[in-house]
């Protein structure tokens, strides 16, 4: 897809205007949290939810541990976010180490609790290593999971997308074909794995369009807290780390506040370039830290809703 005249004009304005000045705030955002392991972490999570709520997110999602290890905590937080914070909540659900009946039971329970949005994922092996092996009586992959969920109820369904190719995919074409199969099965939108090169996202978006994918593809933004964290997470999902990034974090191991400023700057610049390319929906992997995501939304012109 070639850039539209409006996108080219916006890109020129991004070059000519200081930083993020004058952005109208015409974006939509969503936020991802992980279920807390301790009471203290629970307080941190809820502070993050309350901080980001005034921005009027489309939804907030809560992750699901490998093998269902956080099933109860995920459920508690999803229901609390929707009922107490009043934010439409989405529950992550995976195929790992569970029968179809077990997964279906969890999905029905969510529907009965008023949760209408599922983030449907194949999931990773519980030990974080080795090849994925479907449960003998379970859903084999995300496409089967989506099909099963749609038989239970008319869920809104978000799925994962990989601009730099899923580690288990043979190539980019197979990855795009799998994404199209997810949409054909009933997915509402795709949220990408985090990335650091805006052109990577634009290429992926264009390839998806050429493949006939018409649903939303939302960039997933990760405001990382340290270069070590970047390396660790990127190694697990195949995200390329720009050569310049290590230098920006160098010497800041013992300066967490400075690292946060660097992190916010990197993520905000990525979002600004995505915005210049026509992106108006963003999904933030918050790591249960509100301020970084809030600051980036603020720089993109988003203000608390009245």
C-alpha cells in the first residue's frame, strides 16, 4: 500500500514541527497487564489501572501464564478491571496443557461473568523452551481455539501477529497465511508482538493487506525498562534489536529513573513515526508500570476523558 497524500503530509509535518506539538489526540489505545503474584504487586497493578483509566482505553487485557499457571489470578483481575474500573476487559486464553473441555469451561465462565473479549493465543511451552506440542485432547492452535470460542458465544477476539515472523513459522508467507486463517475463523483484530523498527510494521501491514486481510492490525508497543530486558524478551520472540539501542542504555544500569526516560523516549519516537504513517490504534504492553505508557499517550495528544 502506497502512502496516502494525508500520510505524506503528516510525515512532512513530523519532520518540521518540534517533537510532538499539535497532535490532535485522535488515537485509540489499549493496555496489557499481567496478573500479580503478591499483594504488593497487586497494589502496583491497580495503581496502573487507575492511572490509565482516564485515557479512555478501548480495552485492557490480562495475560495468562504458560500452561494455565495464572488462570485464577487472570480471572480475578479481568473481572475486577471490568466491574470496578469500568474498563472493557479482555482475558488471554491459550491452548497449552488443557483439553478442549477445560478451555471451553473457562470461556463459558468468562461469558457468564460479562467478559465479552478474549485474546486467543496458541501459547508457549510451560518451560519456555523446546517445541510446542498440542495437548492430545486440546486445541492444536489459535485457529482451532477461535473456532471453538465462536461456537460458545459471539466473543470479540484479538489475536497475535508477528511482524518479524513467529519463531515457529517456516517463513513470512506462512506467518501471513496463518494470520489470515485466524481472521477467517472469526478474529476481530490482531495485536503485534513488540518491535522497534516502524518500517517493519508498515511492511507487515502492507503484506497483510495484499493477502486479503481486512481486519485491524494494531502495533504492540513495549516501553522496555533496560537493555538486558530488551535482549531477554527479544531473544524469546525473535524481535530484532537496533544496533543503536545498546548505546542509549549504556552506563544506566544503576540509574533506573534515567533508564525510564530513555525507554519512554525510544517508545514515543516509534509511536510518532507510526502515527506519521497513518496508525491511530496502539496497544501498550505496560509491564504493570503506568507512567511510561501514560507519558507516551500524552505526547501523542491523548488527554483524560471528561
